[in-house]
C-alpha cells in the first residue's frame, strides 16, 4: 500500500474501540455521577456547605472521590491530585465498602506513559475497593459538569499549576470536545522584557494570547515518560515541578479507562528573573495521553497547531510509518526521541531515513535517550531546540485559533452551543459601541455620575438631620423637596440602548443564556476597559511596587474600570428614583416600570454573581435597591431564610478577597487597583441536611473591596466616611474577618468601628488575619518583619481612641476588643504562593491555613459564638437602621 494512499479514516475509527464504548457508563456509575449526564452538575451544587466542609476527611468509596476532588480544588490544595481512599468495615459503612479491616489506597492523578496502559486497556474496570485513575475522575467530572463548573475546575487547576485539559475525549458518544469555553476564564500574567527599555507585566486571557506551542506525543511504546520529560523542561534549576503527573511519582499510576485521548496544556511564563526564566517569552506545551495510532484525530490537530512535535517511541512500526508519511508537506517541525536499546535498531533507522525527506528533518531532529544518558544534559538539549524554534519564524496561535483548526477536523468546540453564541452576539452589540469608557458612562449610564452623587449627598444630609433630632422642620422639608426634584429628573430618563440590551440579556427565559451573557459581559468589558496594543493583542500593565499600608484616599476618587456592576447600578438608580416618587405620592404605583428590576438582579446573585451593597462610586448605600433585593430574596427562599452574615474588612492589597474566594469558592474581584471599589455580597447555600446543625440556611458573605483605604484619624471627613462604612459592614455581620497588612496597627476606620460597636453591645465574632501577601513576581524589597499584633498601639490607635473619648484606656489589641489569643482570634496565614509567580503554585500551607480558619468560623457559627443569626426580614430592618 502506497503511503500517500494511507487515509486517516481507519485511524479515526480506532479512536472509538467498540470494547470501550460502555466503559464510560460503568465509570460514571462507579463514581456516582451517572445521574448528572442529563442534568449536569452545576457550580452551585459543588459550593454548598455541608458537614464535610468542616472535616479534613478522606473518601471512603469511589463515589466520594468527585466531591473530595472538588472540595480540595476549591481550596487550591496542591495535593488535590492525590487523594486517599479509606475502606472501612465499620457497622454503618457504605454497602460498597469491603467487610474487612481498614486499608488505605493512594490514588494518583496521571496514568503511565508506557505500554502498561495498552496491556490493561481491556482489563476489568476498577471495583469499589480498587483505585480509580484520577485522570479518569477528571474526565468523568468534566463530562458530567455544566460549562460554568467546567470553567471553575479549569481555573482552579490553573492556580494550582496543574496541566489543563484542552481536548476532552468521549469515546461512547463518538466525539471529542475542544474546551475553549472552559479555558476562557484562565488569565495569564508574565514579565515582558523588550530588548531596550523597562520591562512590564502583561496580562491576558489564556485563550487570546498567542504563543508557540510544542506537542509531546507517544508512538506505541516508549521507555521514556513524556510527562516526566515535560516537567523537567518546565522546571528551572533543581526546582522540580509536577505540572504533568507521570508514572514515576510515588507508586506509579493505574490504567486509564476513559481518559486516553485527553490532550493537556501547560505554559511556561517568564518572571523577569534570569535565574528562573528558561525561555524569554511564553511557551505552550501540549501532551497527548495514549499513543498516536489510537488517537489520530488528536494527533492531527496537534500537528496543525504546534510549532514542533516531539514523538517519543522505542519502535517505529510499518503502521506508524504510514501514518507519519501521510503528514508530508506539513509546516510543523518533527523531532524523534528514541530508546533504541529496547527497539529494533535497524528497522527504526530504515523508517527514519525514509521519513527525513518527507517530514523535512535532518539527523539533528533525532534524539536518543537511554539509561546512561545524562538526564540534565538531555533536558538542556530539548530546551535549546524549543528556544531555537521559538526564536525563528514559527507558528504562533491562540487557543481561539486552535479551536478553528479543531472545527475543521470535526471536533466539537464547547463554545459553539446556541446559547453561548447568542449571548456572545448580545455582548458584542453592547461593547462595540464603547470607544471610550468615560464617554460611554456619561452618555449611556446617565443616572450615575453627578446625578447620583447629588442624590447621595442630599440623602446623607437628610439622614444626619433626622438622627440629630433637628427641630428645624423647614430645613428637612427643603432637603426632601430637593431629593424629590433630583429623583424626578432621574425618572425622566429612559434606559439607554446599551442598558436596554443588558436588561434584555438578563431577562431571557433561558437561564443558561443569562449566565453565558454575564460571563461574556465581564470579559468583553475587561477588554475595552483599557487600550490594547495592536500586535500582539494583549493588555499591558505597568509594574508598580506593591505596598500594604496607608492608601492614598485619592485612589477612591479615580474612575473605576467599566464593569457589569455599572449596568446594575444604572438599573438600581432607575428603581430607586421610581420608588422614591411612589413613596412620596408623586407617581401612582400602577405606573411603575422598573419594579421587577430587583428580581432580575436576584437571579444573578443566586447564580453566583457578586452584587453591590455599597456603591463604589459614591461610597453610599442605595437603600431602596438593597432593600428590594433582600425582599425578593426573602420571597424566593421562603422557609429557608435564616442568614448568617460574614464580612471581610481590610485595606486593599491584604488578600481578603482571595481569602474569601478560596474559603467558599466565590468570585470577588482580586487585584488591588484594577477592580470595583464598592462592597459586594455573595450568597453561599447550606445543604438542607446540615442547616439544622449549623443553625442557618445561607451565609451572606460581604467583601469590603476597596472601601477601607487606611485614612488617618486626622484626615477629617474621609476618615469619618471610612469609619462609617466599616461600622455599617460590621454592624450587619455575625462574623467579621479583619485582614491585616505588615503593620501592627488595625486600620483606623476599623478600629473606630470596633469602639463604636463595643458601646452598642453589637460585637460580631471576629478573627484577625495577618497574611504574607508580598508579590514575589515584582522585583523589589521584601516585606518588613511582621510585628506582633498585641504590641502596644501606635499613634494612630491612640488618636482614634481619643476621638472616642477612651483616653489611654486602650493599651493593646487585647484591651480593645477582649481579644484572647488562646481562643484563636488571631491567625497568621502563610504566603499565597509557593515559588515565584507567575509559575508559582498556591502554597499548601496557605490552603491548609484557610481551611482551618473556615472550620473555626463554621464552628463558631454552629456553637452560637457569633451574634444571633438573622432572618432576612431582620436584616432588612438592620440595614435601614444602620
């Protein structure tokens, strides 16, 4: 048979061996995921708080594995890929457990890159008392999760520096899926150093940034592990990274059952340090699980999107030779890594000599690695090849462009579903009109800016007059008249075109399309918020040294990046203006047009979108809007309306948002200076089976965002504003976490709030958290040595105490708020990163400390150590009073 006539149909058919088509169903049944094939597992399902949330437990049966993996991944636990299954023969053990003595099984993430995967490909599936290959677990979870849970799984894997799934195999349904949507939430940051000039940090979406890609594949049998080689290539110096799990880790791996054909991706990203930067630019590495003969479609894709392909093999058979011969004319460079002592040396040489002119190779493209080969020298050689190819003119594709190639080959792309594309079209109709963010805010979001600031100022003066018991009714009447005038002016406007399009997008009957639309809006607005260079299309962020201390209050007055919250603020102002006029009898209730707006916003809150509690532009609370949201929440939750309010306060840059996101799987904006300034709230559901024990049905989590800037007590109005906001947030809370910087003093506004609340007797359960948040990615001085929180207070604390007429009564933090170190009021959290970003993974110590803090908070709630839990009606009244 002439190699030119050797088609790919036979190879494509072998992607779906008949014997494996039932294995997916058996695997899903083993893992307890079969019920989620039709009704997919959602992000909200995975984030519910249950009794297991307070236990550092080990799974006892295969059906525990998916939940254990999701829980560890949510906590950014570096050991999420290693799980322990304890099979216990206790009297109340699960039926699936063995009735014998307790035994421990270690389950590892990856499968071997050797012939064992083929030998056992037709073996029996794992039973309830044998380990499940964690790559099979990952594939099973992704196949039974909706697109938003898939996104969260991949995003968390990225933060842990795990290899990410790029092509998801599904042999039973005869299709593979390119995971473009799942990867769209992954952001990449790297140090860009031009030949001349100052370097800078660049940040862009992983699906949009272009980089040369290098694929590593196995042909039949290879004595060398692809994954082990990739890890060595990606690891600077003697700092091993296990991005790709491989057969030589610990006791090895179990046979894959459904994960063959999976393509994984990882990136090298430079940090700006010569001792760590293996390559001067971002480089992508792709890894195909299984051999190319059985997964020709994936291999064909890799040859069309990669700059070079490395083929690891011991033997080149006639079949593989014909497959490779069919690749003639490809622009991709090919390299072979051979272990000839196990192969047929003469046969390999004969086939290689025939392939060299066809694949446009030379003898330098053939590398030999045997047991006596110097491993470090071999890794350096592979790196030099990658660097040489990357420096030369070569293919550089984004994941979006790779998805186009996947479509042409017949692979499914997860973004191509109708709901996703309709939502994207709607987003583009809005964002294409945004040429200048400030002009758009002025022309389209007309109720914000000066109109809203004027209203907020009048409402503040009116509130102060009422609380002061001002006897001058004339003055209060004038303020009320002025307020109605301003609200009437706002109500005279119609929602602009972009706002109407946004309202339509969140009003549709399809819940999925609404969720897609919000995600597209977040990304679309982020892309237009800052000017982008034309080549390459990436957002450039100038590096600024981080500091964690007093923040210039003028930062609070700078324009915020345009985001989804601005459209929701506009809806809130239409609702506020209309409600104010109805309350004053200036507008008949039957003529209301915006009464349904809180219900629309509530749908977003229930699906995980943070909603604004305190407006970041005016630093005030839109009372009617927030009250309307809470009333809708009360109606929606019905009997499950018992709430615990948990807030996190601290100056920007102390890691409080990251802490909340890691603890509860939330989506608060992170990164000082680049997100919204207001205080935002998210709702966490407590499982019904645990709500009676915990004493609440939901936890309302509030992030103070950038509201508390660290203004000094001598700063007058700005300090009073911060102190009032801190008092409001803490006054609403059952539990407060205070995130501290590298200074011994509590931020003055928070200290002031503590003093006020001590007088009222409304003191939340509080935890002080010191976090080492120094960003090692930025060249600069290390943080100062941490001072003890219980040291005598500084000038700021004494000044605040004097304002509250406490005189010298406050000597230490312990005197301030009955802080007892023995009762774990003070926590020291290790640094977030293990290593140097952007290649650093989240520290295991950070993840474990956050878990312990979460367990402490839940224990305090369960034991009634927090303020009395509220129902929503009580919370509404408390918002009004505060």
